[in-house]
C-alpha cells in the first residue's frame, strides 16, 4: 500500500509537470510572437525613416515655390492659347459667314430695289400711266432703263453697305 501511494504521488507530480511544461510552451510561443511583432515594428520604423529622408531630398530638389510659379505661367499660357484658338475659330467662322451674309444682302438689296421701282411706277401721274399702257413697247423700254439705273444705284448702295459692314466688323 505504501508503494502504491508513492507511485500515485509520482504520477500526480508527473501530470503536474506535464501541465506546467504545456503552460511554459504556450508562454514561450506568446513571447516569440511578441518578439516577431517588435521586429516587424522596428523594420517598419526603419523603412519610414528612410522614406522620410527620401522625401526630404525630393523636397529639397523640387523647390515648391518655383514649381508653383512655373505652373501658374503654364496655366496663363494655356489660357492665352485657348483664347487665341477661340479668336481664330471666330474669325474663320465670321469669314465663312460673311460670304453668306453678302449673298443674302445682295438678295435683300434686289428686293428693296424692285419694291422701289414698283413704288416709283405707282407715283407716276395717271396720264403717264395711261400712256404707258397704250404704248407697251415704250413702257418696256422705260422699265428696262429704270432697272439699268437701279442696278447702277445698286452697286453704289452695295459699296456703301460693304463699307458699313467693314466698319462694324472692326
């Protein structure tokens, strides 16, 4: 019985020793993980300090005020280029439109001259109109002559209109 008690005590002590070994192993693993974390943190700090040094060097090389001034000049030049391009486009468009405007102006002038010729005919005295009705060949000649005179006036008026347009454009 005595030897059974001794063996039982040894068995209990052995189990406790095994449990303590497991606890010690867990603590060692925990310490190992903490050390790994510290090493990673130290590496990160080293990399960040190197990055800070590189940033300082780049900052010294870059000279931010000069770059800002250069960018402002570049922006002004780009704005000027945009304005110049817009002016050129407007000039080209107005040149193309001026041809169309001239054609439309000529058509309108012809309409006005035709209307004026009609008004002139209506203002003639009745006796003259009756004569013209009796003599169609003479009235045809007169209307042809009136048109010729009107065309001569048309050229003068067109020149005046063109001069006015040129003044308005400039």
